[in-house]
């Protein structure tokens, strides 16, 4: 795996910077402002994306702010330039979902992923702009999805991983009715400066318990556990070297104004005296396909690729991780060419160790 691929597997789009919630751990700098993406930005992105989608599976992920805060009419106008082969996804806090939004998802073939952190008492960080709890509103949105028979994914943020929590979480999501679950340990990035270092044994025990809960009833595609098991199986059959892509997926994020930030949506909207605004170009001036062809010349991207090589040379977990996320390095270390971060310890190293701990604890006596 060397350098960036010229064609991504998906594009992240920011239809508005606005979010109607004000979660305590949010990384977004402009979530109180409604800066909407003009339709020409979507048209410019679609001009590159439609040929990619014609050649194979391709997704557009509408991310925010809160993407539904852009309103149905505007979101429909942004979706319109994309061809029929493009799969659309929204990452939403679900608080605005009602019957009309469900009809919209059906009409436009939009797949929904809901951000919810588990049972009510685990959602203390999810608050409205007035500071009130958002949980009941989130659940109302989920109830609308279920009423309309719409399948949905869930994404949970865990602030304090440790034993005892994972089973509760997994059982909650079984009841909630999602078919895919991602679990993120809270990250220190963007405007969220909260410390994300945790005791290694606690985090490993959290992941080990999550694997055990999932194995008891594997009805949900549990993203992190499935990644780890796929890697462990590849190590055992000698094919682990084939798991990482030959080139890094650039995962372009197109900001509301058309600026393109590769690799980490979390960097979009930030500026730094050394790195400028992190963008690799703007789709209103340059086709996305051309921006991506030259994205590895963006100064910070070159520094990040040096960091990936440092990981490759030094970290036994590289084959699983592939070198981590640019935003975590930047927000934890102030630069891109470091190696281990608290994020990669929490979400890669201790995840894999948790899966192995579970496997050791459940070895059959004959083995
Ligand atoms: S686990 Fe951390 S140190 Fe290891 S390859 Fe990934 S980012 Fe680099």
C-alpha cells in the first residue's frame, strides 16, 4: 500500500454546516452556522462521480453538520445531479426524521445511519441547542424508520470504555433494530479537546466483551469485530498481505463551499499556519477527478504518507490498521508524520488485542 488511489470508493458531502444538536464531544467548528452547499457544487462532484459509479459500486455519504437540517427540498436538489448507479447514505442524529423524511429516503434510495450512543443514560452528551437531552427525539426518529420498515445502521460513541458496558450496548442495539453497528471510542479532534487516553486493560476488556456479546447473537453486522475477525482469518491462512488496498482510499470530503479535503473529514473547515486550510482544491475550479490525481502533492498529505511509512516500519499492527487516520495524528500530535496515537491504541491495537483475548478465553480444551 503506497500513496493515494486516484479513484475513491466513496465521497463525503457536507450539505450544510449546521447541526440542530450541540453534542459535547462534537468536533465540528461551525455547527451553529447554516452554510449550505450550493447546487453547482453537487453538479461539479457528480460530473466526476457518475462515470465512477457507471464502472462499479460507488457511494455518496451526506454528512454534516446534520445533513437533514438542509431540508428535503435542498437535499433533493443536491442529490439530483447524481446518476442512478450512485448509492446515497446519510449520517444523521435522527431527531428530524418523520414520515415525510422516510418517504424521501424511499424515493431517493437513501440508506440511513443513526448516531445514538446506547440507552438513555449513555446519551448524556447528546443535547439540543438549548442544552436539553436529545434522546427522546432520536428515538422518535428511529421509531419512524421502523414504522416504515426502513433498514438502518447505528453509530455509537463510547466515552469511557471498560468491562460491563459492551454487553449492555450490544443488547440495546439488538433491541433497537439496526442491522449494522459501528462503535467509536471518543476521539480528541477538531474542537473536542477532551482527553481520550484510557487504561489499556479497560479498553481491551471492553472489546473482548463486545466480541463475546456479538458471538452470542450475531444478528448485527458489528463493524469493528468483523474487520478484526477478517484480519485474524487472513493471518491464519497466510493472506493478510492482500487485505490492505494497494493505495490508500483518498475519501474526499467536499465541504459546503466545494473545497476538497482528503483522508479525514474531520480536517475540513480547519486551518493551520503550517498547513493552510488542508484542502487539495475546490470542485468549482477544478474537476474532482483532477484534484484527486494530484492530492498527494498537498503538503500535509506528503507528511502523512511519511507517517504511514513510519508506522509500516515500526508497528506490528500495521497490517490490520494500515497507518491510522490523518486527523487523529494532527489533533493529538500537531503534525502528520508521527505514529502511535491514543486513537489507534483505543480503536485498533486494543481492539485486536480484545479479539485475541476473547479467542484465548474461549479456546476449546482440546486446542
Ligand atoms: S496501530 Fe497506530 S502505530 Fe500502528 S500502524 Fe496503526 S496508526 Fe500506526
